[in-house]
């Protein structure tokens, strides 16, 4: 979970008031995912990593699509490892942040992971990424450790966050 890059957003923002559909991330979404990835991260994942994730059996890959045009406006990749949901990557189009899209995407992913047997979730986040940290805290994530110098080349630490997934399957979820 890096901070924003200096790259301009390459995908246009959908119109205000567009409806959101959260669905399985597919190969056909990857051009739009890559545009968001480059706009959001100073060290974006390569396309080949996303291509591997969408077929990795332990990965849960979701796309947030704006309707009616089905434009990708965000995505989430997490791994299901025994009873843990490991958040690997999450991003929302920079022009659409602050509208609850990241929260909806993450909550949907955590609920699906819980239904598949995950009892807790983990992730790393930059201490400087205050917006992401607020989102994670609102969903019950708490700091449990720190990885010194994790983000390179800057050498910024990573905060390790965990959350208990109990109560997420209800209509609003205990933590929503």
C-alpha cells in the first residue's frame, strides 16, 4: 500500500453519480487496472504480476466498475492463506477518492474472504499514507508491528496491520 505517484491519472474519471459494481477482476480489465496502478503508486506492479494474480488459486481479485460503462475505477487483490486474508494491493482511481469506493471494495473482499474461511486479515501500509490508514482503522485494523525500511528506494517503514473478520457477513457488517 504505497503512497500516490507523480504520474497523472491515465483513465478518465466516470461521471458523478455512476453506480458501482464489484465483480471478479479479469484479464479484460488489466489495461484499465494498469492505468490506475501507474497513477496511484510510485513503484507500480508490472502487468505480468496482475496477469499471474488473476489465475492464482489462492488469490481473490476484485474490480470496482462504474456503471453503465463498466469502467474500472478500483481493484483489490488479496491472498487466502489458511485462515488469513493477506491484502496485497488495493487502489482507487485518484479522481474518485474520498467517495467510499475503497471502503466498499475492501469490505466486499474481506466479506468474501471470511466466507471462504479467513478469520483475520493482514496488510502493510506506509505510515505516511494517512487516508489509507484511516480507512483500515475504520474497518477494525490495528497496528501490530513495523517492517523497517520496507518501501524502497525511499526506505520508508511499513506498518503491519491486522483485523479480526468476525461479524463481517451481516448486511452492514459489525465494522461498517
